[in-house]
């Protein structure tokens, strides 16, 4: 565990693990911990010279947002802007190369100042970014200031499930402002590797790599080595190809990455100048392929039914930020224990540590973006959304656990605006250009403009009626209403039900509901609430069976793995404690573990 000392106390740094396991160097320093903090309700701090300020009245525990209990602030009203400050010590040795300042995520518009001078800006509350701050640093103590502005009420920025009203309601929850993922320094040589793009090729027992550097490396070489359980299974050395160097890495041993049975190769990249190692990066990858054929999603050339669960990435005390790395891992293990093999990461870009555990545990996920809050029918929405979304695609490209991209969720038709069609199709095409290896779903639920998978939401609570849709055309007419007439046509794509269930159950207030039907609580879920937990478990299992038994359906996603604030339709409580008895869980588990018809008939 890393620690730092300040005038108040010695504090164990929260979230001390390296935030980017697929691009790891030893030379890094975690900057999480206590920072100086202040509110800027009028967003006038820059005009008042706060970039040079050091007298802050509050202390905040980074990386937790000021709305959260874990931050030590716990202020949940609107904040137009916030400011952070701390000092960092930089040695003469560290200044011999380049110093990079990394942020996992800052919501929403961010500017960083080093010793009172602007380092750079970033827009987008969900994607990682870094600045080279070397020229602004001096040997010894340096002042680091972060400004963040955020206003979900404008509807000009993607905000996901963050509430634009004062208090949470419906399926909108507590907001997140400012820093909410790890902040860290990285010390690199003057010439260094900036990124890696890897495409696995299991059919040919190799991997294709593109290694990027901060400057052209003509005359230098890149040595690449892959290993399995400590044994080298492939290596290659290639000449530098300018700012991007391409390589094919042959593998002598082929082990596939598959759900619940993931094999991961360790990867070492070394930038060489003659016989001298200039820069070394450690990574990993999984060998797997994804394809669509005959209505099925193929993983490694065989149909795999996606038994997904909706995960919204909220935590009672951290809101957007998991209290620990173990909590990220545990969310996946809780889902796998009930028979799920993956998740829709809903209306949020999850931190890379979550994707690391998904890779390690063999858990398929959809990479999504928090489009709610942004009106997709407005032309400028494309200019706002596209660069943020493509940053997310680029950041997470190498994770084998990501098996589909889904940039939008429920893009309800805005009174027939055709501009929305152009936005959706434009982002679909841009995503396909950025990644040709994965299927792209233009929007989860509602209607489709361009999509590789035909995807619907259905919250029917009657299993018999849901089962009656099999071998009928009803699935394809669910959203073909007057507003969308002629704009959605099923073209034979794989058919996926990416939201269903959501059965309302909360045993903690069920007794009150059963005693007095007029005694209503603020909790909610879909459909009529069952009277007992066994009724709830039986309904969940029966709804799932109706989808598994339909040979046209290639995957499902149950809403949801845990409750989130007032939305109480999860399979666990918000704090991840059990909601059902083991007897009821056994019924649910058997429902999700049952075989799918599409796997048997392909």
C-alpha cells in the first residue's frame, strides 16, 4: 500500500493499484489521497486567479467525487465548478526524461495548472487523458491545480444516469462532479511508447500489433515477447516504422480466451536503440475472434449465447467510483455465481481496472457510452459526442472481454427528427472505421438506423406472453410505431434482447406492502411486484426460459445485477448483500444456467 504524509495525518492512499494494467511501467506514482478542495458555484474561479491559489478551505479524498461519502465532502447539490490543489515533489533524476500526468476520468470540462501555468484542457467526463507537464516543472516542490466544470442541466453533454434534477428519481441517480478515477504520474524516457493496438488472430496463431511512439523511431527497433505462465511462446523484433510501428507476433502455443475459461498471454514491449533498452512496457492480451453468422454471435468460430446482466457501475458510498479494486472484481464474481457470462456496462464507461478483471475472469462485456443527457437530434451533438466516444473505443480496444460496441441506449425518437438518424448512422460508421473486429449496435433498444445486431428491450412480466413471441413477427414490431414508421426494418441480423426482467423485489419492505396495499414506498421496479421472494424467483427464471428457448435469440441481458438507489429491481441489494434466500437464488441460478436453443441448433 502506498502512503503519503501531510500536515494532518499519514493516510493510506485509496485505490493504490496501477490504473492501466494493459500498459504498465514500473516508473509511476499514484497521486490519490487528500487534496485541497473548494467549490466554485459561479464558475468564476479562473477570473479570480484561482490557478495560483493555495489557500483552500476543504480537503477531499481523491479519486472519490465530492458528492460521495468516501470523498469526505458528501455535498449532493449542483456544483457548477470545483477546484483541486496539492503539491508534488519531483526529483532531478525524474526530470531527465518526460513527466506525464494521467487522469482516469474528470467530469466534465477540465483544465490543469502546474505552478500557476496552464498545462492543457480536456473535455469529456468518462475517458482517460494525459498531459506532458515536463516543461512546467522544477526540481523539488511543485503546485498542481485542477479545475473541473460540470452542468448536466444544459443537456449539451453526455451524462448517463446522472440526475439533472436536485434529487434522484426514476432511473436517474446521484451526480458525479470532477475527479472520479485515479490520478497518477508516469516517468518516461525522452523517446517512449505512447500506445498499443493489438488484434488477435487465433485462426493463424498470431497477433497483429501497432506500437505508437511520441516521436518517429527510424533507426531503432521494437522487441516484442509473449509468454504463457512464465514461458516464452513467441517473440519478434521489428524495425521502427516512424511514429507507428507494425508487427506480426507468431505464437507457438495457441490457447483461446473464452467465457469462464480465459487464457491470457503476458506481453512485453521493449524499445531498443542498438543493444540498449530505451523504454519497456508490460501488457497482456487474449486470443479470441468474434463474428456474426446465421443469426448467432460466434466467439472463436462457435455460437456463444450471451447471458448478460445490466451493470450500472454505481456504489452506495463512492457513486461512480468503486471503493476498492476488490469491489470491482466482486461485482463480476457475483454475476458469474448466478450463471451470467457477461454484462452490459450501462450508460457509463467503466474504469480500466474493471475491464482488467473481466479479462482475467472470462466475462464478456459491451462497451457503451452514457448518451443520456445529450439530445441526439441536435446537429452539434455529433461534434460533442463523437470525439468522446472514439476516445473510449481507443482506450479499451485491446480488452478481449469487450465483444461489442454500443454507443447509444434508447435513443427515443425526438418527434421524428431525421437529424437523429444522421447522428446515429454517422457514429455507427465511425465506430466501424475505428474497430472492424467487433460488432456495433447503433442503439440498445428502441429503433435502429444501422446496426450489426438487432436489439430490443422488453419488460413484459408475463412469461407465457413473452414465450408466445417465439416464431412470430411481434419482436420486430415492438418499436415500429407511427413516429418510427418506415425507419426500422429487420434485415436478418442476430437478434438480442438487451433489457428484460427488472422484476421489482425488495424483501425489506415487502412485509409492509403485503400488510397494506396502500402503503407505497419510493422504490420501484418493472411490473406488478411479486408478493413473495419465491414468486419473484420463479418469474425471473420463467422469463429467462422464454428467451433461452427461442432459437432466433442470440443473447439476453437481465435488468439488473444490484439495486441502484430507488431502482430496486436488482438481484442483490445496492450494497451487494444477498436479496434472496439461497433457495430462491438456486431457482434463479438454474434459470440462467439452462442451455440456449441457438447454441444447440447451430
